[in-house]
């Protein structure tokens, strides 16, 4: 049976060049990067080379890059560390209702510490409004976090405008760019951000490695305590192999982006058109054009997303409902709900995220195989029967 991986938004396979570079570190460079002898020095050198690659990829200076254990950790250090370091100036924070849980839950924990958080709403396509953001600003606002692009529906947010306003008012601005690095251009100067989070395993690098960009001169309160590594913000002996892996991954991701994103965009559009065109009562979630090139999120009315995903899995197709973090729980996606979808429509939603391995044949396969699965599930659905008979549903 054909196997089609359409869950690159959840994680990506590790690319060959990354594995090779990491294997070499594991087998040949075991020294502690903090040791000044001939075993430690090569490890330090590899870390600093990787730091330059990450910096280069996002238009930063290497001194502004801190390696972390994940994208989640980078988000937490920026948000919690940034808020705590500035609480004498004010206790008001702003974020959005569609953030990844790494960001949302960091803000929730700050609320318990006495910070006040405004959660910006989104429109029907998942975008925040700059005007609503401006209205939310207060004299005591100290930190703002708006994701570069949404991981579920692919909406790209107006981060440049929000960043510019924050800079003018000397408010710290963090953006979670885990989904955009290697997909669309990411430049910290254009975004006007003070912090930016990225992650290795979404760009064909290893899991368990991320990086935080922290603009020169910005201070945060450390969340951990120990050695002096990573400017004391991520103490603990560095994961040299993962750091090297991230460096190689990001270098390739950015170099191949123009061609690869254009290729994925074409495949994505064909997938969307194929599904919407062949199955009735379906809709695209998120914007048609201002979205991540590899993301298709489609609601298929009158069926359960979980049943759909399992049926697709049995035919070799790996997709997700909402985000990987919320699937498995029965709550519908907080992003789709915020976009105004009903509970039932949100439940019947499918996220397909394309990547390196995705081919024209994969797209054809999904378009061909999805319809019979949907037909079968709908044939068993009492809601579909009501809909067919024209009876009220909600
Ligand atoms: C995957 C993801 C994260 C978390 O990154 P990890 O490295 O898995 O911790 C954060 N934000 C967004 C938008 C993501 O897609």
C-alpha cells in the first residue's frame, strides 16, 4: 500500500545531510564544549558555526542566538523571562487566541503570577487585526507575542506592522516563527521583533532542539539556574549534535526555500481544489493565498475528524485534525473555534501539511481515496442523514 505522509506541520523526517553531520559529532566530537583542552575546543567550534548559520538564516547576529531544548522552551524563555524582567514597568501583556499551546500556556501561567493578559481575537480566516491590537495597547503594556504563522490553518499574521508599533512604544515583541522558517522569508529586522522562536524538527532537523533570537540589549529573567551556557539562559551542557543538526537543517531549509515553497504551493492548491471539487459540503479553513505554502486545512461536514483520520491511516495517509497536540482529546481545535466554526464543523476538520516527500502522485492518491472514505463515514452518520432530508441539524 502507498504511504503518504501529510503531517509535516507536526514533524518532519530528518534530512540526510543532518544525520551525517550529527553522526560525525556523536562518533568523533565527544568533548565538553566548555572544556578548553583539545577535546572541548572542536565541540565549541561546531556550536559557534551552527550559531552563525541560524543567525544568517533569520538576519540576526550570532550573539543574538540562544540554543534551547525545543521551540516550546524558546517561547517560554522569551515570554515568561521577558515579562518577569520588565514587571516593574507594567503588568499588561498581549497575545492572540490562536497561538500554539507553548505560548498560550506560558501566558496562562503568567496570569497566575498577577500579570494581566489581553487575548486578541481573529477573523474568519484566522488573522488578527492591527487595529484591534492598537486598541488593546495600554501604558502598562510590556510584552506582546503574535505568531508569525498559525500551525493549524496556516494564516500568516501581520507581524511586521505589530512589531513596528511595539518598537515605537518600546514594548517587547516576541514572535513564534516555528512554522515559517524555511517556508516563507523570516527576517528579524523586517519583523521588528525582540524575540523569535524556531525549532529543529519542523525543518528536517532533529527533535529536542530549538533556538531563541534575542535582540541585542534585551534582558530576560532566567528560568533555569546552573552553568553559564547560552548566556545563562539555557544552562546545562550543550547538546552539540542537535545544535549542529539544527545548523545544517536551517541552512538547507533557507537555501531551498524559494523553489521548494513554490513547488509545495502548487501541490497544495491542487490538493485543496481536488478535495473541495470532489466532495460536497467541504470548506477551506484559513485564507486562500496569504497562508503557509504547505498547509491545507479542510472541514468535511457531518463526519467525525477522528474517525476520518483513522480511516485515512488505514489507507496509508497520515494527516492530523487541528493540531497534533490537541488530537487525542475530544475538544475541538481552539483555533477553528476562534475562527467562528461550529463545534461540529471544527470536529470534522483535516489538516494536511506537505513537505519534501510529497509528490503529484501523493496528491492524486489522496484526492482519489478520500471520497470513498467520506462517503462511507457519512453513510453511517445520523447528522448526514438529517442534512440530506433537509432537517434541522444544530
Ligand atoms: C511545533 C510548534 C511549536 C513547538 O515546538 P517544539 O520544538 O515541538 O517544542 C511551537 N509553536 C509552533 C507554532 C509549532 O508549530
